[in-house]
C-alpha cells in the first residue's frame, strides 16, 4: 500500500530533524544507525533508565538574571567560595590549592551551541567551593529566554557579536567587580573572543586569564566533519534555506526528531565523543541537552558560524595566561583550529587531549579540570601550591 502524503512528510521531517539535530554538536548528517539488532523498545527503556539514574546536570547555584541589550533575559547561577562542598574536592585539587584563601576572582563559564550551563558539570563539581564561579545559559538555551531579536516577522539570525554583548550583560550582573577568568567551549569560546574584541578596556582592567576549549577563531566553512568534501559543500549550499523552512515547522520537526531518537543518539555520540568506552549515562546526558534545543533555535544560530572570524581579536590576549585545549579527534572544531589559536598566542598553553572528541570536558573531565586548575594558578585566581614539605599557610 502506498505511503500517505502526510505520513511521508512526517517521516521525512523526522530524518531531517535528526540530521539537523547533529548540528547541535556542530556536524552534518551521514552516520549509520547503530545497534540495529537491539529492539527499539529495549533502547527506549534504556534511555529512560539512564534519564532517571544519571547523576549529571543536577548541580544548582544561586540563580540570577541579566538583561541583554535587546531585552533578552539571560539566566545564570553563582557558586560562591565555601558553599559547603570542600569535602568533595578531589585530592589532586586539594594538593594543588591547599587550604589557603582564594583570591576574589570569578570564573565565568560559557557553553557551546545547543548545550547549556550543565555541560560544565564535572568542572563545576570539582571547583565548587574553591573559587567563585558563574555558569550561564546562552540566549534561547537552557533556562535563558528566547532571543528577542530572533522572534517575530523582523527576526534576525544571532551573531557572535551579540553573544559577546550577552556575556557582558552577565558579567555586569553576576560579577560587577573583581578579576575574571573567562572559560568558553565551542560557541562559548567564540563568545569570549567577541567579548574581548568589543570590550578591550574591561579585558585589560579585569580579565586575569582565558580558557578556550574545543573552539575556533574562524574558517569553520572549511570543516568537513569527517565527511566527503563535495557532499559537505553541497549541504552547506542548501542548509540555510532548509533550516529556515524547518524552523517555520518546528512542531512537526520536533515530532519527527523524537520518532528517530535512535538515529539521533548515534549521530550525537559520533560527533560528541571519540572514545569507545564513554559512560552511557554521560552520552545520554549530552543527548538530552542537545535534543532539548528547538529546531528554530538551531536555525537562528547556524548562520553565525559561517561568518565567524575573530582571529584579529586574539593578539589582545597576548599578555594574559591562556589555555587552548581540544580533543585530538574533534570532528566539529578540529584540534587544528585550537593549534591556530595557540599560534597567535605564543605564550598560551596548548593541550591536545588524546582520544578526545568535541565534548572533551565531559569525555575526559579530569584532563580538562586539571588544566583549568593550572590556569587558575597561573592567573592568580588561587595561590601557587606550597613547596614540598610545607603545610599550606606556612611561609
């Protein structure tokens, strides 16, 4: 029997939604469905079990809201020093930081495309109580409000410059005084670059260090996502129009994306992680963050990446401690892009994490957290460790 028109449209929207969903991790479609021998109901039950048992993404701080320059409400949370989590600090961080009083610095974490502040779960857990931190949701992501200028008949796509101004609004609201360390993953790193370009005086006066994790200063149009170049170029030519069309049919696409959850999960895993032994609960955690991003948000943000070029802003960071870190098998923002950032900042610490994918901070959390801890020491956010044989606090 022939397939009905509405059924065919719905199914095509489902696969289109899954393909667009991988853009949440920054890639185009082109991966086979995994675990074909496992029944769909079994996989669905497994996802539900991981959702209920997974311990990730449950950390919460003191909530606050900042107002962007276009009226968008931006949600953030603050973890203060000594919030009662010191007993849970990993031993290696206790050895590094000792028991000394930290400097009054605020570390601001900016997340990537189609993620939210919880993507920093492991780093937040490790640093909690040691250093004042701010975790915020980019506009239209997580608990932040939808972008005001991305709504209505006169809607405009998001620009990276707008995200830099959003970060300024969060800094003004959550950390109006004192030194800052800015940490950004993927789109969050681009946000930090835009912030640096637009507010050079604030950078000189208050920023004590910067960390770029799995990000890029430009030339994202050259990334192939591990796919044939001709195919990727063809997708790029039609994708903006496809996204606009799908964004206008968000409800239909979201229904389809849910119906193709198995394909979506395989795509997310391929483009988020490189390790074969990633904790299934971590993989599902990433999948939940990405699938929670509506298709119209995916569509509104996508054009910004092709236009992104902030390489000229990086030399302004030459006098700051900088960490440039990436996974060696990142298909979304390849490690060559992080190496290019480090080349413009000769004194930056360049770290390429073996067997690491795009969500390296979830895949290899200790490697990322330890390097961030080193950056905080170099930036003066925490004292240098005591010399061997000396108790913290002794001179």
